[in-house]
C-alpha cells in the first residue's frame, strides 16, 4: 500500500508502515536502516557503491536466461541501472550507515531497492512497483547479503589497494631521487638519540626506499587473496536457491565487469562465507607500512627541528603558518600528518582483528565495521602518501646553514674515534674520545698532537685517512 503526502510517500510491508522522503530511489528497508543505525554520519565509499553495483550487474547477467523467462523485458533495465551507479550516478541514494547490524543486509537492500527503482523509472513506471521489478525476486535473484557484501568488499578494497600501490611506487621514486641527491652528504649517525658514527644522508634515504619497497611487496602479496570471492554461496556457502549454471557463470561475468582477470571462486564457498582472514592479512600489511612510514616521519621531524635550536639538518618547505601567536613559526605538518594517519591505521587494524575473530559458525556478522575500517585505512594512506611525497619529501632541501651544521656535528663529535679502535684498541680510542669531549676539541686534533700515536699509525696522513668521515660511511658498500 502506498500514499503520497507532503511529508513523503507512505509504504507498508509486513513490519508496518514507513514514510519515505519524496524523490528518493531507496525503499522501505533502507529507510528502516536509516532510523536504526544513525551511527557515524559517514557516507559509504564511492568505490564500495560501485563494487556492489558490479556484483549486481554480474548477477543479473548470469541470471539473464531465468530473468527473461520469469519477467520478460526487465533484464536490460536492471543492467542499465547498475551501469549508471558504476558510472557514479545515484550515489546520493546509498544512505545507510557504514556501521550497521545485520552483516550488511541493509547495504545489500539499499542497492537492491535503488537498482529496482532506477530500472522502473527507465521503463516508464512509477517507483516501488515490486510486481514489475522486485528488489528481492529480481535484483537479488540467486544472491544473499552473505555473498554479495563480502564479494563487493573484496573488489572495492582491491581497487583501492591498486591506487595505494601506485601512490607508494611514486613515493618510492621520490625517495630514490633524494637518496641520489644526498648521497655525498656526510652527517652523524645516531643510536639511542646519541652520537654514533658517521653516515651519509643518502644512505638514510636509501634505507627509506628499501623499507617502502618491502611494504609494496607485502601489500601486493597479501592483496592476492582478495581475488577469491564467494559469490554464489548465498546464505551459508551451500548455494541454496542459486542455479548451478548461475554459480559457474557469475564469476566469468564478474571478471569482465571489474576488469580483474584473477577473480576466482573460492575453493570452498563455505570457507569463503565463514572466514575473513583475507581482510585481516591486508590490514596487518597496511599496519606494518603505516608503522614504517611513521618512523620515517619521526626521523624527518627530528632532522628538521629548529631552525635555531634544533638539529637543523634538513629544511622542509614552508607550507603554512605554524602558530597563531608566534610569528614566522613553521611546523613539520606533513610528517605530523603521517604520524596521525599511522595511529589511525594501527587502531583500525585492531578493530579489524577483533571483528574477524568475532565470526560465529557460518558467517561473520561483524563485517560492516571490518570493511569500514579497512577501507578507511587504505583511503587515508593513499591520500596521505600522495601529499607527503609531493609537498614534503620532494621539496626537502639542504641550505647552506644545514650543510654547515652537518659538517660541524661530524667534526665535533668525539665518537668518530671509534674508527681508531682496530688500530689502538677500544680503551685507548675511548680515552681519546673522552679527552676530545672534555677539551672541546676533535679526535683528529688529539691524535695529531700525540707524536707517539702519529708514529705508531704511520703518519698524519694515515690518521686523517682513518678518521675521514666519508670513508667511514663506505666500508660496507663493496660487500656482495
């Protein structure tokens, strides 16, 4: 039963009456979800909406023979409606909250209702004529929330991972360029935030390149399991109410529609419906990457500290005012951003882990929060890494003041006496370091003033060679 008033359209089902706002394409199930789950006020990610439409299109195409028999003429309109959503239209009608009870049933029904009503309007009918196109019997034919939502989530996250991996590859190249640019810049290495032995700034940036490359490999490898989908499983993995021809064909359709040629049906549809370990593995890889990037951000913040009273080893681009009270103060806002994104991703990983563990028997009903957090992690990392590479790493430079500081730190550090230990022993080298520190001079000067030591080591040139900071950084470069 339907009635239209100024307040909206009144619709009724077995649970009672609901008023739908005028002009919307969703239906009664969606409206109930709006009322039941006013949780985050976040919109669904566009890629998730598109992925659900791809699943619905694949299902419709696989069901084409049955649809044309049971409801002649509706098939092309269902497909056209799915295509419109895939192309970015009607997304404003996907209004359910990302975090919801029911294992994603509200999201699945939101899609079924919107697709059915778009198709009805395209056919020239009024919306909500379920006798012509039913969200349940036609759009959701041979499907269940329990195979639609996990499959759509895998497609969405795989697409987002591809975007992230492309961004990470670009960021890696930026770090490589900086590693080359700074390859001959010698600085003091630090352990425990204390002076260690010399290292080249380019070597530090090369280390950032290598850890980022491992993250790329790790995320790429873990993301491969996302290609295994349980579409066709229906409710518990037994394919109840799904024609065997549909189960076989729907995967072929999904490959063509998504462009993912590696998509395949799970070896066990029951396993694919019960378990969410593919998501937890991806989340763990993202967490590791976020931790690594946060460590890099910490290094850069320390190196750029100052400009007068910090380390002052590198200069970052001035992006915005750093204080509402202190004129000319500039802050390392993008490394700070990376830190905060990492904190969020680490927290999201815990949520994903808890949600994955909470599965019971044939279904994990906690998938909405799992999917929400995983999509957020990938999206935030992609956005943050883009701006971090382009507006921070690429623009790092060494001013004359930076170079002077780097040289002074190396020259004045007594720890370079470490290089003498193989020649004169640990204790004697330590004594030279202590004297240099107490007398505020350099280890080189202490050695050159000791005639006995000069003779023992073969002359002043030999001492200068042993204590050459640049040479100290190259000892391991020819190792195979």
